[in-house]
C-alpha cells in the first residue's frame, strides 16, 4: 500500500473517531460543561483538519492529467513554462 493510501485511511479513521467522540459527548451530556465544550471543539477541529486533507488528496488524485504533457519531452515542457520576454516601449 502506498503512503498516500495509508494516510487516507488514517485520516478517515481519525475523522470517524472525532465524530464518534463528539456524539458521545453530546449523548452523555458532558458537552454542557466547560470541559466537555472544549473537548467538543477540539474534536471538531481535529476532524476538520483531517477532512481538509482528505478533500485535498481526493482533488489531487481525481484531477485529470494532461495527456499532451506526457507526450512532450521534458525540454519542450520547460521551454513552454518560461515566461515570454517583456516588450520594451
């Protein structure tokens, strides 16, 4: 398994654990205390961070690669990326 696949699965696990912790805090009534509120906010923040990583990973993975860029040699791609010279007035 690749590193990205392992990180993806770990991120999903962390999101589920945080959401479960939030549900447990609400179900037991501990979210009404100051400590419970901070725990709830901490779980929400950790879940959000891992969810943002998952979204980034999915967008990057599902982005369609440019088929023409793979056919061009590396030198031509480097020339294409160089900016055009500025026009002198």
